[in-house]
C-alpha cells in the first residue's frame, strides 16, 4: 500500500495535470532561495565581515592564514545555512498549494469518488505555517543529532519520518474529515503513516529532488488516505 502510494505520487509529480502546480511551486521556491542567498550574503558583508577584518588586522603574524581559513569558513557557513533553509522555504511556499496537489490527484486517479473540500485561505495559511514549523523543528533536531556518532542518520529519518508523516496525512484526511476525526484516523493507522513518513524523509534527503518534497508528500498521503479508506469500506461491506 505504501509502495503503491509512493509510486503513484511520483508519477503525479510529472503528470500533465500537475504541471501548473509543479512549475508554480518550483519557480516561487527558486526565486525565494535566490533572494534568501543574497540576503544572507548582505547580512554577512554588513555585520560579520567588518568584525573579521578588525580581528585579522590585530593579528598581523597570521593574517594570511587567518584570511584563508575565515574565507573558507564563511563559504561553508553560507552554504550550510542555505542547505538548512531549503526545506523550510519549500514547505512554506508549497503549503499554500497542497490543496491544488490534492485536487489533481483526486481528479486524475479517483474520478468516481466524492472530491475533498479545500481548506479556506486562513486555514491554508495556518497549515502552511504549521508545515514550516514542523520542517524547521525536524531539521534543527536532525542537525544536533548529526554530531552524535552512530545515531545521526537514523535519528534524521525517525524524526522527519514521524513529523512529516503525521502532518501530511492529517492534511489529506482533513479534506474529508473534521480535524479531530482526521487525528483519530491517523492515530488508528499510526504505524502505516509512520512508515510512509520514512519514505518522505528519504525523499527529503535527496539533493535537488528535495525541493519537491511537499508536493510528493501531499500526493503520497492523499493516495494513502484513499487506499486505507477504500480498504476499510470494503471490509465493512463483507
């Protein structure tokens, strides 16, 4: 069931019906990341660089080596900052278009089913901010755990698997259920949702492709919610 949901979601990413949402999210994300890169460089040049120059001028014996070291360090710091911010920025932008993704999936793969109800604008904004918070928390925890040998990679997948699985599944469920019913349905199928979250975490770990994580995750959880709901309905009819 999870493998089927993941495969269908990946296919949906590049389906003709999804191209409008795909390019809209990817374009806005790239513009936001470029703007963020220039903002980080400007902040570094305005605040950190003058301090570094003053520090180096007071250490004349090692100025050459310090200049080289600090230049390398600054480049690594900027690159690391951007790497950590890719997921939150993507989550914030894509969070506004998750209902668009869900509608494409429902119309393309479940045309006979009753379509879900899109969230109002205020609720969509709230959901987008919540996704942003979840991704930030997950990445901060994973960042600290990177310094703990033996558990860093495992912890990254466990933390992000749980958080992303929970949030995206409840989003998919709330198109057909109340928030409380969606939460209870997610708890009922907690292990399946967690395993699906691990697949999303693996997708998140792939450079460049991770820009599409929210779109992939939303589509996958819409499929998973549909598959579970259909299975339960068929069991009730027996």
